[in-house]
């Protein structure tokens, strides 16, 4: 018998509560499932790999219960098995992946209907190669952030106030608080982008976003035209603008208005390499990954997603 395998982020009280509510209905509806709970950062990757190793022929889908970081880890655990569908029950602070792929799945009734459906779609995925390091390639679903937003993700994930705001359902504000903290000392970098073989250079760069989906950071529409199934990466470079203008930009980014600002450049591509004059932080799906240089490519329609 095929069944669902749920991986629940126990460091996230919202995710635990969401699954506890769902569990009652799963049992009532006699839906076959197993549950696994994370114990530390990176644990969801390990759990997903073990699930596949032991239960490969009985997996209906592996369901990440948490936010973008949980989905990111589960996806990296199943990335070498494109026949295994990925699903999600929302329970994070950002929820940018769910915002695109499963925006109407809210509440236990819709979650049960979601699990009963057999519909799958295919999504593109981004592949991250950390240049000059022995790290294995990783994958992402929503977006990469390089520079200021990479630093914001790095500090936010360690911040105590993220958990407090998360419990108050104000998780997005954790990123805003960290932004102002990081801005006190952050210095823009000079970068070289190789976009599908064509080189572009920029000075005074605040950030580079590479999107497979429009959103990151809890609803920031950083790459407004990005589509999860178009076989392309959308790139947004914020450069040569003042600090005051940057702060105004972070308001307009929630509806995508920042792309009209002078000092914002956009590209679309299949491959991009980012080199900087000094190491700057990188996040993928909100998870800190290290520092530049980095190479990113698209893997079209490579991920079966339960919708």
C-alpha cells in the first residue's frame, strides 16, 4: 500500500500545530501515512533520504510540514529521485513556495482534499554550484539571494525574535527587523555576472536575486515575471542607488514596483555565474548557503509537485 510520508519541522510551533490538527482528520479519513519529526537543522534532508531508501516503492508523496526552509531541505533530500512527488503543508514564516504552488490550501478541510487529489504538476528547479569548494550541488525552488538579502537571511535564521514573531503570525517582520540591523554595517560589492555566456559588470551592488518563482523573504515580489515552469531563471540586480532609495525600494518590492527604479537591472537566462570583489552571503529558499562565487542553472520541469 502506498502512503504519505510527513516530515514535520519540530523547531516550528506553527508547523507542529498545523500537523496536529491535520492528524485527527487523517485518522478519521483513514488516509495511510507515516510521520517523521526533525531534531536539528539539516535533519529533514537526512530523513527524506532514509524514507526513500527504506520505503521507495510505497511512497505516494513526501510532504514537508513547515516553511520554505523545511521544503528546501526535503527537496534536497529527494532531488536524486525525480519519480518521488513533493508536497507541502504550510507552517512557516515566509511560505513563498506555497504562495506560488499551493495558495488555496488553507485549513484542515482543504488539506485533506489536497491529499486525496491525485493531481501533479512539474516545476523547474535551480541547481546551485559553489565554485571552488567541495560541496555537493544543491537545489532550490523559489529563489537565490546574493548580497544584502543573503546577510539578512543568515542573521534572521539565528535570531530569537524570529521565533517570537512567528508565534504571533508576524514572521515577515523578522526579515524587516534584520534588514535594518544589517544595513548599519553592510557595504555594497562590485560584481561580475556571466549570464548565458555574456559578461556584465556592476559597481555598488546591494543584491542579486535569481528567481525560479517571483517571491522570497515572506512575500517580496523580487522577480515579478519569474515562472516556475518556463525553463528560465529571472535575475534582478540592485545597484548604484543610495541607502534612502534602497529603503524605498524595499517597500515597493512587495508589489514588484521596484523593477521600474533606475539602478535595478533585470535579465532572464538558463545559466548565471556570480563573482564578487569580496565574499558575500548567499541564501537559497531563505536558507544560508555560504558565500560567492556561485554558479546557478535551471533544470526544467524536473520536480513532480503534488497540487
